[in-house]
C-alpha cells in the first residue's frame, strides 16, 4: 500500500508496508536519517530488500527483516514471519 511516504513498488505491486519513522512533520537532519517500518510481500516470494529513496536516488537499503507481533496480528499472518 503506497502512501504519501511510500514509493510504489513496480517489481512487486502487491507489497504491503508502513513507514513508522520518520513521521510526517518530524525534523530530520542532513547527516543521518533513521527509518523504521515494515513490509510484507507474500506472492510470488517474500520481500528480500527495502530501499529508501530521496527524489529518484536510493539513499539507503536493508535486507534485515524480523518478526513483529503487532504486524503479524494486523496482517493475520503467523507470528514467525519476518516483515
């Protein structure tokens, strides 16, 4: 689900996700920005990477996923599935 802070995925249009931080209107500094959130893609395969963009440039990337009970409950998925 793309929102005002999320870029639509062309590779996986069925991706669901949420950007927890930074929040709308939160002050960020030019030397470092902390991102937090979750992403879930069940088909055809799980998400393997999340990228942060500024304009059209990739500024960060992670391949680290872990299970979150709040997200598992929200999505009605097993609590062991990384998001």
